C-alpha cells in the first residue's frame, strides 16, 4: 500500500546496513502502525502489549548488521541479520526483484523464511541521494501527490495511494517492476565529496544536538516546541553541509546564531561545562 510505504520508506532509505540503519526511523509511521495493533486490544492486556512491542523493537536493533553472516539452525526459527538483509534489499519497491515483499518477521521468521542468493544492494529502488532530513522523511508523500495529479480519473487518483507503489493504470494491484532500475552489483552509495574539517564539524555539532534532544524531555511544552524546532533546523543544516548545497553556509550561520542564543539563555548545554566557550 503506497501511502503506508511512504511512512516506512524512511527506514529503508539508507544505502548502508549497520546499527545506525536501525535508528533511521519515520516521523509518520506511528500514525499508521496503530491500525494493525488495535485488534490486539481485544485479547492482550495493555501491560503485556507494552512489554512485547518494546521487546520486538529492541530485538530488531541488533539484526541490522553485515558482520554476522549465518547463525546456523537459529535461521530456521528466528529473524536474523541474514534474513533481515533480504528485507532491506528492498521491500516493497525492490532493487533486487527476488527480495521484494520478503521477510517481514520481527522476532520469528517461520512464516517467511528466505535465504540470500545474490549480492545485496541496499537503499530505495530510486535512490534519493540526499541527506536533508525533512526531504528524506516526506519526499515520498510529495511523489505520490504528484503522481496522483497526473490522472483525471478519481479512481486512479485514489489507487495511487492505496495500491502498491509500482501500480499504474492497467497494472495489477501491486503493479509490476518492469520500470525498476536493473541491479548490476556495481551500485555505490551516495557519497558526496566533503573535506575532513567539514566532516569533523558536522560530527561535533551532531553530538551537541544529541544533548539538546535529551533535554527536550525535561522541559515545558512551549520550550519543547522551540527545542524541537532547533533540532530539526540543525539536522537540516547538517544535511545541507553534507550535500554541499549552495545555501548551506547561510543556513548554518543562522543556525549557529540560534545555537549560541540558546546556550546563552540556558536552553542547551555544551557537552562538558568546560567546553562552553569553545562551543
């Protein structure tokens, strides 16, 4: 279902597969996933549900790795890095056709076990080649809106959102993959050229904004909105720097003014008190 994939595609947009991929989460998925959990309210007490949904989430963090190749007999029962690599290559708009719509398991893999047969290429079928955080989160919604506007028939407009991502008029509900780019095995991840000093700069400021992210949960609503806005501004600006966007310097200068102001009035803290002035 394309509109649901628009929420989840954020998690699959990384062209690498490591533990940081597990943390690449969608802002909007929480607005859709509750639909599938709601029927459990008829049979599962909330406390049991809360424990199990967190267990399911935490378990899947550790399987985002290429370091573990095979776990032997455990592969028959549990979702493992080997199985989940197939899932990330990629559903439901796969760059490798044999991987499409495979391995949806969270902890168990009994229902949909599939073993790797080809080189895995991670990322979206049409790579976005962009590190701008809001674009990564929302670009697919914009794509679906634009796609629906190309049709005059109201049923085609609705089908754009509620049929498969590859659907076109005259195609089956899930569409087909004839128009997908063919995988050659020579694909390389998006890796813009940026200098070592700029890389160090981005890493330092990312660590600083992590401190702000932590502090968000200890403040009042109005303060939370302001700090959340600062976090989004910082991550957007760092994405501009990585992508070497023409307006990156102007946006980053604005962000630094906001950062210094926030630190001056106690809304953010340096990593260490002794680093207040260097920050």
